[in-house]
C-alpha cells in the first residue's frame, strides 16, 4: 500500500499563515504513514529569491520525498531578462536539488511534466522532449504499477480555465496511458473521471491551493491518495478552525491493471466524481 499527499499552489510570498501552520502540523502526524508528497507547482508568488528560500525551508521539514514541477508563478513575470534567459534559475537553485521529478517503485510510477512556459504567462505548454522522457520512464516501470502524470496546468479543464498547448502533444501524452493525472493552477479542487466507460478512462485530480491567501471561493485544501493493489481511495482535506480536516467521504475506484492499457473503473456513485464544481 502507498499513501501520497497531493498539494499544490503554496505561493510563498502570499501565504495564509493559519494554512501553512496547519499544514506543517498536519504533516507531523506519524499516523498518516505517507510515502510520497506530490506538489504540482507554484511554490512562489513571484519567483523571488526570498520566496524560494522559504519554500526550500518548508521542503526540508517534509517527512518523505517530495516530487514536484514548477508552475507559471515560479517563472519571473516582470523581470523580462530573467524570464527569457534564466527563467528557472531560482527554482533550480532552491527547489530542484531537494526534490524529485519522477518516482518509481513496484506500485507507483510518477512522472512530473513541466507545463509552465516563458512564452505564456498563464496558459501552459507541453514539449516533445517531456513526452519522450515520460515514455522512457513508463517503459521501464513495472507494467502493473499505477501510472501517474503530475503537471501544473490541468490537462482536462472547463473552458474558462487556462489550457495547455499544443493540443496534439496533449493527446500524445495521453497515449502513454496514465491512470491518474494530477494538477493544480486553478486554485479549485475537483476529481473527475475523464472518458468514462471508454478504453482509456483517466482519473483527473485537481488540488486547490494548500496555503495561499489567494483563493477562489473555497478553503485551502489538498488530497491524500491511497493505493492498495487495485484499489484507490482519495480523501480531500479542507482548512477549518481547528486545522485541516476531511469534509469529503473517501472516494474509491479500482483500476484494472492486468495489462498496460486497461482502463479505470469507478466503484462509487456518479455524485462523487466531482468533489467541487469548478465554476
């Protein structure tokens, strides 16, 4: 069994103090028995050195390895020279050496895909080289492991949210048959079964902001994903007066992992497919 914490959009530089304190306290609970933390980008508000230093100190407190990719806020916005010439200088200096961008064991194979782009301040992009890297990692993985793609921008989004381009490369990434896609960026939490009953059902899990004061109508939140053989359970935690508590019932599904390309099957009623309607 594996337990994974999925957090996103911490935004050091625009932190909600009760949220960061509650998250750090939450992670001190040994009974969580986490194996991995996946942070889907936007460590900072404006990619400044002091913001990355604060993020690095947070990472050093983590009880298990952290897998991450940068978000669009982790690239300088107003310093055009830094944005175009050294967009990830501070990220690489403070974050990259403390974290992973892929993870493999007998049960999980996780690949982080960078979707933040210097040419797009909000929308994302996928590069061909990232797809080749992901394919190489999945090809080497245990064929019965759960395949997860983690990226900052959602691959499947409502029309009003930022998209990833080019479309053709998004589709090419999906030909690698991930079972789960994790994302952030929207500051909204939802869980959606994409293409249900098709040959390639994908569970899309979007986390809201875990610690930022910049919210979009819902409390700070994150997910814990538990993988036990073919069973997946997801709990969504929201910030309350006494810290982070789960407000959603456990969400379960059973991916058929008998071969590389089998689909995922839901075991809960349809009303559990969307934890939060992203309006």
